[in-house]
C-alpha cells in the first residue's frame, strides 16, 4: 500500500512538473544578437500568419564553426506543454542541423553567423495556429537557447484602442488597453471560458497581461473595457545610440577607443523620473544591425564594447540597476547589471553589442526580484508604446488553443 501511494505521489509530481509554464532559455555569453522575426514583424517576438515564414539568426563568437540543431515544440495559451503529438502540429521533421552559416568578414571580433528559415525542406509546414517555441541545441544535445513565437489564423478582427487610466491616482502614469474581438465567420462558443486574451507591450512577454475574459458582448462582438486589469505603466521613451560607423562618434556616443576591440563610451545619462515628459521618437526598445560602407551587415558588422553610465541620485542609492532592451530579449542578468562607482557617483556597465541602432533604458530590480521599469525613467501616460493583442480560442472538444486573430495599437494618439 505504501509503495502504491509513493508511486502515485511521484507520478503526480512529475505530471505537475511537466505541465508547468515553460520559460525561454537565455543564451550563453558566446551567443549574441539573436534576431527572430517574420516577413513583416520586428525582431524577438514574431506573431505570424499561418503559412508565413519566420527567420532565426544569431552569432556564435567562439570561432569554432560549431554545428547547431533545432527542435520545435507546441504549447497551450498559458505556455504549458500541449498534449498534441508532433505530427499533429508539424509536417516534416525537426531536430535538424542549421545548415546556413557564414563567417565574419573584415572584423576585429571573429564570429559565425547562423540563419534558419521555417518552413524549409525538412520542416515543411507548421499545421496549426498557437504558441510555439524553438529550441537550439549543440552537438552534445545541450540546450543553448530557446525563443517563443506565435502563429495566428485571421478568423477574427481585433480592435485595439489605448486610453488613459480611469483611476485618478494613476491617470498621469498608466495606459489602458480597450479591446473588441469581432469574429468573421465563426461562432465563439462559451467565450468567457474558451476565449483568452494576451496583451503585450513593446514585444516584451515578461510584462504581458494574460487571461483576460470578455466583460460583455454586443451581438457577436466581445468587449474588453477593463481599467486595472488591462493597464500598463506608461514608462518613458527609450534612450538610443547609433554606431554604424565604429570609428566615428555617432548619435549618443561621446568618445571612441580601440584596444583588442573598439570601445564606444556613451554620454552619461541622468534619471528622468523627476523630469517633465519630453517626446523623443524611438523604436520601442528594439534594435537594428547596420553598418556604414558595407554590403552585408550580418557578417561585416563588428562587435563593440558599449560603455553605459548613469548619474546616481538619492532615490537610486543601493538599488540594483540594469540596462534593459530588446537587444537581449529583455533579460535581466549579470551581463546587463550596472556597478556603482563611488568616485564619480555613477552607475556603469559594459556590454558587447553588434554595430547598429539600439534602444535601451535603465530599470531597477528590487530585493524581491521584482522589476520596476519606471524607477529611473519615470512613467508618463503620453509615452508612445506599441501594444499587441492576441486572441486564443479552444472550441468544444478541441485539444489545443488556436490563435484566431491578432491586433495592434499605439498610444501615440492616446485619448481619455
């Protein structure tokens, strides 16, 4: 009897472990510039129409020309493992070697640039819409990194409007997302249980709002007009720099040095949480690899040590401050953590980045490991942010969550 009870508990624990939410795996230090995008989408968070192509590119800086392999897995709307067999969502084979790569040309930092396009000859088609993750392995079958992506079917129109918060205490600081889901030629059965909504700000899944249910319906339309439940902190416009000419001081760069690699020192930034809002056009945390006087930035752009610095203030003393942006998929790690220089009263950090145009900001992580985006830059309702709204639907008797539509909105014309 005790043996049976032990086996039951063991199986229960294994089951719960297998069905916990999966997270992306951050790459090791020698893997850089992971660029993941569709035909028309920006890097890092592709949301593709069923049948479209997606490209994954990355650089390996170890100079070994290693072989890398990829696997594709399918997940439920909440990123727990799906019960679907691989043959149910994939036509062809995965666990294939990434065959397209080139070595860097005329750069101080040697690297190999890898590129994978899906579908391809081996992985012919992804059959169903929903959540996917691609896992990249090395020769020893060790996981190197993973990235999420989504595929949707245009079965519903998603209307997205950005409003100011109704809460007077946050009306100057928060943005509220209103959503209208309009099905095309499908009947959404029991939408309060079967339809799930995910809202993503600036392609950052770490701060996404999930599992919104419709408040009410008008005809066949689902209406979401929440206040707190669909509100985001407005944040501030991203800072930026450009170093497509690595030998000349471009936008945001104060001085340049050449050692084993080029070093670019940015102008020292200052905290903005106590300053008035100022409009500053940005690309919402994204980045673009580009280089002057070269034909192929993929292999001709060099790697440069970027030196960031931030003036300290009384409010920031003793805080854990990080450089934050899409350049590393909004990952908080040791590579982006800033150290405090008591002689100059600044926080500073050095990050190895490929030449290009980059958005970044400074954020605080408290002692409870909670991210506070506005602690350095402030929160303003006027900030221009991009929002993606993704609608999931599991019909009666189905075994997976299909994505029936996606919509986008910007707060550039935010209204009350």
